[in-house]
């Protein structure tokens, strides 16, 4: 039954399939499957849409029922973003002065253009951010300007600036002294100097050291960022300062875009040297000063640069094809360049061998020094200070002080008596009062130096002292009352072996000659004949002692010297006509060309030197003063006032001078006076012959009293006589002279004397209104016109013609070295001779070169710039405790940490000992 049923189902099914295929075709089954799939898919889509709509309605009902209301800020922010950006109005007023605001606005515009806009526009076209930065900068400048107007700048310019510079120079000088005490030749002396400088700085400052900021570029950038952020905190409104993005942008622009390049430029030694040369551009370079700089240079790079340039010029001159008169000029120039090269080579060899010689010791051992009479020493400020130091060492200062005090008393008494006589003629009677003052002064001198109570007492004949006492008690005092005793004291100082004779054998005497510029001068140069100096192809100076010249003077009798005048040269008062250097006033004179042959056992030298008749005359006067027997042997041709440029006369004088030279160089003459050789070699040496100039007879200030140095008064920032009316300029000038020329190391008599001279100079030049004039000058320096000029210079330096200046490539080392030599030469050239007469030639030269050397180290220059910047901000923001802030910013200094460790290690034993003592006391 079941089988039949299944058979019938398959039969009917097969029939249905056959009929379906016959009716609809073979593809009908695929259409049928597609229809079924569409039906199912359509049902799914309808269900999905229905469910989505119902879900949205349900969620909307839930939102209104359970969730809080949406904030209104978001829609408003969306609306603001859809609106067009409105332009921000900026007030272009900054300082209240249009002449300042205009260049400042240009600086702001250029800064934003070159440091922000060039990359910002690649990210966005929206200018609102740029305008916000500009507005913040302008607001900060407005606040800065307001603070500046409220600040009194006079103390900063007249006190703090000078104190900081003086302190910087003192630290540098002490660092040099500390290195010199070590004595070893450093591999890198510049680096050693920088390290020693910051060691001395922390010892002097006690609280701060700027070594990291000045030596590490990374720490310097961090310091400037922190400083700029502090300034923005002070100057910006709180809202803008809290905007970190804008604050960081402004900070980077100020620190890396403006301050860092400016500080690097101001600290560059080559820039400073060029600026020095530009400042004194009106002064002509003196070949004498140039040669002295070469002989004094301790920098091999400088010497090699000069030598290479001289060699280059030498090759050019030798390549010229000249004839006639030009050939003599070129030959002389070639001789000059050969001499420069020779000096450079000699100096380089000495430095490389490490055989540097102390000029004072060399001269002292040389044994052929000129003699300065005692009467000249007593009236010359520079010489007197050395004699005073020596007398204090030997215990004879009472004699010297007595002599000086009597000189002052005599001048004062004469002046008072002249005033008294003039008043008596006018009918005014003050005789008793004037005589009483003179009597009191005379008794004061007597009590201080001659009485039994005097300490120390002048040892002199008791009869003379008793006679003086009787005269003082019974007669009116006169200017000549002390003359007899003063004469005896002078003779005692002159002849006593303890005093002047021994002084001439002391090293202080040699140093005195160096200060008087007389180490190479065979006699005291106390007169001026009014004629100019002679010059030749290779002049050397009289500013310093030439080591090569002193060490090469022959003392062996086998050395033969021959000289004769080969020609007469005419020059239109061109002191360097032979060397082709400078010109002056068109005065005509004649030069005698002397050909010199010097023959040694192993070598032979020939050179030419040039001398005027006045040089022969000066030389003749010197050797006849030193060797009196020569006055009857040597006869110099006489002078002629008129027609002294006549050809026939000059030929006759040339012949007579030749005869004079041959007699002078006669071997018998040299054997009779062995010390004469030194003077002859000096006269014939291939250098400029410098005649003695300058009046050394300066008056001693009246009634000079003994003083003692107060070390507290000699610190850099110490006030100087606050009760004087010209305190400001006197303080500035004396403090700078103290540090530049190291006057505090000299005796206080000289320092006080210089102070009196400066005081008189200031009063004579400016009168009693000097303080007012200084205040007016400071006001002028801070006036809108000067500030605008400074801003314009800054703008033009960083953006010449409105375009950001490219980084200037570092100049070649040889050029920088020659610039250093030129700068030192110009500085020595502009130093007045009066300054040398006041403090000494050697001290003047060393002081000037010390200051110049201080500016040759970038790290030290940065230190000075940062000190000035710190003092500037402390003055501008006195209530913001910038001093403490800078101490914190510099607290990571390695030198400061080492100093604290040394201080702690030195204090620990004393503290331990103190605590032990305390415990013992408690136990007791």
C-alpha cells in the first residue's frame, strides 16, 4: 500500500515537472527562485524601515523625558564659526611719541612676517591669530614704555653701569694674575682664562655665577626663554598670558629671534674690534705704535697674519717697474716691510720657544741704565711714587715727606703773603690772622717731623732744629724758614747709601725708567727743543722696551761697527716719508741717510737708518752729559737759523757730520768709554730715534700728609668722597682709572694726586654745574629722539631695506687677527701724552692693552652683556625682585656648586670644633 502511494506521488510529481517545463521553458525554475528571493528581501526591508521609525520616535520620547537640556554655548559657537571673521582694530600707539612708534611698528611687522607668517600661511588663511599676537606684543611694549618713563635712569648710567664694568675688569685682571702665578704654559690658555675668570667671579659675587649661560648655547637659550616668560608675565594681561600657544610664540620670537642674535653680535670680539676702529677712525695709524704692538704681541696668530700681509705687499712692490725718484721710495718701503717681517719672525720664535723674558729683569741685568737726577725725581709725579715706595721700604719716608711738605708750605706761604700785601695796598688789614695761620702751619710741620715727639723723626743736626725752634718762637714765619733744614735733608737723601744711591740699584728704579719711557733712552729727557722727531723706514717706538734690541746689543770687542752718511733726503714734513705713512703741515727738512755695517765673527749686517740734524744734536747732548770727557773731543757742526736748506750748506753739514761719526766710531774712542757703545748702537739702530719730550717739572700739592690705605674704600662700588660737589664725574673717572690702570696697587699718594688733578680738570672744564649737566645728558640719552634713533639702528641692522639680514659669514682668521692689531694700534695712538706723564707710560700701555684683551673673549663679553641686561631689568622693575630671580636662574652653575662645596668643607671643621666646645661647656 505504501509502495503504491509513493509511486503515485513520484509519478504525479514528475508529470507536474514535465508539464511545467513544457509550458514555461527550461529557465522557468530560475525565475521562480528569483521571485521567491525578492519576496523575502522586500519583507526584510519593510520590517527594517518600520523598526527605525518606531525607534526614533521612542528615543525622542526618552530624551525629553530623562536627559537634561542641551547647552546653548555649542549652537552659538557654531553660529559664530559660520559667520565671516570681522577685522580686529589695533591701536598703533605704543609709547606716545610718533617718532618712536613708527620704527617700532615696523620692527613688529618684520618680526611677524619673517618668524611667523612664512610658515603659518601654509597651515591657515585665518589672520586672527596673527593679529592677536601683534596685539599682545603692542600691549607689552605699552607697559614697557610706561615703566621706562617712571624710572630714574641717572643712577643706572652714572653708578651701576660703571660699577659693573669696573667689577668685570677687576675679575678679568685677577684671573690674569692667577694664571700668571701658575707659571705653566697652558695648552689652551684662552679656555683656562675663561674657567679662571668664572672662578674669580663666584668668589667675588658670592651668590651668582654666569658660566653656564655664557659657555653653553643650550643653557643660554633656556635662560633667555625663562627671562622672556617672566617679562611676558609682568607685561601681558592675565588672559593673554594664560594662552599658552600665543605665549610660546611670542617668547620664541623675543628670545631666539631678537635677543639671542643681538647678544651674539654684541659679544663678538671681531665686531667690537671693528667698532673700536670705527669710533676712532679720524686718528691716523702711527707706525711707531704699530711696531710696538708687534713687539708686545703674545698672540702667534696676530704675528703670522701681519707677516703674511707684509709678505704679500713685499711681493707686490718687487713686481713694480719703476724708475727715477719712485725707486727710492719703493726701496724704503721694501726695507720697512722686511723689518716688519723680521720683527714678526723674531717674536714668533720667542713665543714658540717659551723663552719670554721680563723686560724689567732684562733691563736690570743689562746694567746700562740712564741716570735720573734726584731733583728731577722729586718734581715728577711718576718718578716720585717709585722713590716714595723705596723710601718706605728702607724706613726713610720721613725725610721724603718732610721735603715734600716743606715744598708745599713754601708755595702756600708765598701765596698767602702775596694776598696779604695786595690787601694792605687796598687798605684791608688782616695781618695778624694771616701770620697766625702761617705760624700754625709751620709749627705743624715742626711737630710732625722735627720735634722729639715726631714718629718717625727726621734725623738732622740738632743745632739746626734748635735754631728753627727759636725762630718759630720769636719771629714771624717766612716761606724760607725751613730752607736750611730742607737742604740738609736733600743732601742726606742724595748722598746716604741707604737712599738715592741704593735706589738706583733697585728694581723699582728700573720700573720707574719703564714708566718714564726711558729704558732705551741714555739720558733723562727733560727738555723739548720744539722740533719734530725723525723717522725712517722701520721705526720702532719708545713706548716699550724692545727685548730683541736689548738682547742683541753686542758687548764683545770682536764686533766691528762702521757707519757713514750716504745721502741727504728731502721730505715735506712727512714723518714717514721714507716709509710712506703720513703727512703734516708741509714743513720741509732734510734727512741724512746713514749706512751702517755691523760685523760679527759669524755674521755681517748692513742697514740704513735716517736721522735729522736735531737728532744728532740731541744725541750729542746726551753722550756729553754722560761722558764729560767727550765734550772736549767731539765737536758737532753748529746750527744755522736761515737758509739751512741750501744745497751747498747741506753738503758741507753732511761732510762735517760724517767726520763726527768717524771720530765717534774710532776703536780707541770706544775702548776709552766702553759704556758709550750702547748709546751709539741705540742711535744707529734701524728704528725711529725718539727725543725726550714732555715737561716733568710738576708741582707737588701743598702740605701733603701721610695716609694709609683703607681696603674697604678700594672696592669697586665704593663711593668716593660723597661730600664733594662734583662727585658723579669724579667718581666715574677715578673708579675707571683705578680698574683700568690698577692704581689701587700703587701708593695712595699717587691716587690722591690723580684725584686732585681730575677734580681741578672737571671744575676748570665744566664749573660747578657738572652734576646738572650730567643729569641733562642722561635725559638727552633717554629722550624720544635718541630712543627712536636706537630703534632705527636696530631695525636697519636686522632688516636692511626691509629685508631680513642674512647671517654674516665669519671673516677669515687672518683678517680678524689684523683687525685686532689695528684696534690695539689705534687705542695706543689716541692715548694722550698727558696721561702717560700722570701715571706712567708702562702703566698706561698695560692698562689699555688689558682692556682690549678683555674684549677678545666671546664668553666674557657675553657675561658683561648679561650683567648690563640684569641691572637694566632690576632698575626698570624694582618691585619684582629680579635680583633673587637671577640668582635662581643661575643656581645650576657648576662653578657655584663647587664654590659652595669648598665653602662647606672649610666651614665644617670650624663648626665641628665649635660644637665640641659647646658640649664640653654643657658637660662642665
